[in-house]
C-alpha cells in the first residue's frame, strides 16, 4: 500500500475561507484578545483520522496543538484526542472546520477498519478498497481516511489508471478497447469491468491485467473464477469485486481468489464520528 498522503495546507485553508469569508464576526464582536486552552474529545468508539489536518489548521492560526493520539489508532468514547492553547478567537474560528474534518475522516476510517476486519475473519486474503464515489473537493481527505482505516485507496483520479467500464464498452468493443489502451499506455495496468463470465474470459484473453466483477452474485463470481482457472488465465489476473456490497453481505463475497472488494459506501454514505471541542480560560 502506498504511503498515507499529506493534504496541502492551501487546500485546508480554503475550508476556513469557505466557512468564514469575512472572518468570524461573532467572536470578533464579543471576544477580546483572550488566551485560552481547549481540548478535542472523542464521543464515539472507532478509528481516528483528521488530527493531522486539524493540527495544520490550528497551527496556521497561531494555536499550539498537541496530539494525544495518532491518526489511525482506535479510541474509546471520551478519549482526549488533542489539547490546544492560543488565542480564543483563533480556536473558535477553526473549531467547526477542524471538527468536521475529524468527524468525516474518522467515520470513513472506522467503517473501513470494520469492513477489513470482516474480511480478515473470513480468512479470504481479500482487501477492502474505496471507489471514486467521494464528495467533490474532499477526495484527498476521503481516500486518506480509507488508508488510515487499513483499506486500499484505489484510483485517486481518472488520470491514475485505466478502467474500461460499461459506458466505454457501449461505444467500443471490449477487445478493441483493451488493445487500444495497451498500445497507447503500455506502462499502465488495464482494468476492465465485466458483468458476465463470458466477458471476463474475453477481457482476460485480450490482455487485461485486472478484472472488476460488477454486480455479480457470489455464485457467479465463483463460477467465473473457475472458468478463468480452467482456461489457464487466472495466474496473471488481479480480481476485484464491486456492486451491491454492504456490511451485511460483505462476507458472502470474501471468496478465495478474490483480491479486492471495493465499496462505494465507505465514502458516499459516511456516518460522522462524533467529536467535540471544549474550551476554557487559561
């Protein structure tokens, strides 16, 4: 797995500008130049993510933040995650943006860890992966959270890998699409989305490196894997499964021979992790 990325400071600061385009007019009106202390507390049990981003934001506004836990660690309810000291107005300016980042990223990381644990218990050797079903503008945060939760980020953007999907195949025959992609981008692995055993065999014979079994029931997945093995096509292929997969049925797809299971629900239906900031005078 690639290393967990750092989110650019300018990206994070743009979130503050979005929330306070003309400053925090309430704090500026009623609070003077008061120094204070504060701490961030987990109100849920799960995997923490987003503290590094919060630290970057508070630091950029003159607030000293000390992390009590590291991103990627599992914490219990009421765990103090970080302490802060600095100007009250700066803490209040950054507060909601920082908590929103921590809450979203920790929610994603916690679900990812839970899904990977299900796969580990199935002893299948599968890894959980995210998709591109992320919130526009938040993809770096969402993908980083998946990685902190122990998942595979998959493609970050359309520029990161070739994935020939059903809409491509409506316009170009499968074999032609694979041959064109391999000829024009020879150094990149080619992934093809397939919905039937016949299409899987065709894509593998055409030279695809990765097959994405889309919306295939477990029984059909098992049949397709057997056909690929019988045709001596399985050795070089990486197999990904996606579509209609939830926490409730995930273990049904954890079949021997499946390498990745990708779930849009990791990022498109995020349950926020509850965190709060408590402030008091120095």
